[in-house]
């Protein structure tokens, strides 16, 4: 059976593949979702956050050095010494976001009621040696005071900022998928945050080799209790939308951290002219 991905095809009976980011698009703006999934019109691209990607890679490599054997100092410092990086034959496939829908060995699960195959790429998985359950782990990077660095006051990193609701939804989806795959996964997921520092720091830490420099990061682990109750109803809503929506709906103008920039832009253009 041919895979069903990209532009939605009503005649293809294979499970329709959607990444967690596409579900996030549906939640934020149905017009943007419709344009991409029905017409193949991709939204404007933004430069990749390569520093964020690099910190993800390095944190995963730290875990790989002790995978399946023991805990890491950061986890012990946060009172989580019983948590060790999980070792599994398919772990590398689970972390492959580009090919998440390839087969059942990747990180995906089919919601039979909507016939949607939902998946994505994990950052990491840890094993709770006390309970025997696994925990989804997501690596995040930020930089203190990026908007007004000279006025920045140090404060603890948290999940309370309004734009971080998408991080929580990401964790919800990954816990839902893991359970659908038959894994014994805890409600509690963990965000490992590394926060680039500059306050009260004189400059980059130049190595003995002057061609190298080091940046200081603070590190913290934030637990989050996943709520998967919204995932299945949203998939049913998406399926109905794909089947029945024959015209592009109105864009949801961006207000704060909701909606889309295109909707905001179109509204402001219409007002200006």
C-alpha cells in the first residue's frame, strides 16, 4: 500500500501521516494548515536555529556516553539519579524526525478512528530504574534576555511563558504516541533546558587555542505532567476538516502567541489600503 503523506488524497486509504508540528499548525491557524495539506502551499521559511540544534545534539551525545548504564551528573544534581538514558534497538529511528512515518520501527502510531498516523522525532528517552517506566525527554535551549539584554534580570527558567504551550502539546503528543506503541511511559516528561548566559560575564571564554571560544550555559531539568486527553479528539477534528473543508478558511490573525503571522499581515494590509 502506498504511503499517504504530503497533500491529502481522499482516495488513498492508507493512514494519513501527520507530524506533531502539522497538528500544531492546525491548532494555530486552519487556513495555513489547509493551504499546506490540501494545496501543498508551504508557509514562508525562517532561518534554522542552528545553535538550538547543536545543543540538542550535544546533550544527546552526553546521554549516549552512559546509555543503559548509569545516570548523568545533571540528573543527579536535580535529585533524579535513578533516571538513566534508555537503551533501545529503535532509539535512533525514534529520534529521526524526517522519516518518522517510514514504518512501525520509527516513532509513530496510527489513530484508527481518524486513520491518521501521528509521529515525530524524539530528543531522548530515559528509564526510571525505580518504576521501570520510561520518560520522554525534550531538550530546549534559550538565551537570557534576548530581547533587551542590558535590562535582563536573572530568573529561573520555567514553562509558564505563554508561547511554551506548544512545548507542552509536543510532550502530550509524544507520550500519546509512545503509549500507542505499547511502551510503558510515565505521565511525567522532562524538559532539559540549557540557558545561554551573558549577565555579569565579561566575555566569551577563549580557549588556549585562540581559534576557539566557549559560551557559558546554565542547565536545569523541568518536569511536566502530560495531558493526552485532547490528542484523539483533535485528530478526529483534523480528519473531518480534511474531508469536508473545500475552500480555504480565514487566517487566524496572530495575537500574542496565538494565530499566524500571515493572518496578522493580511489583516493589516487590508486595513492600510
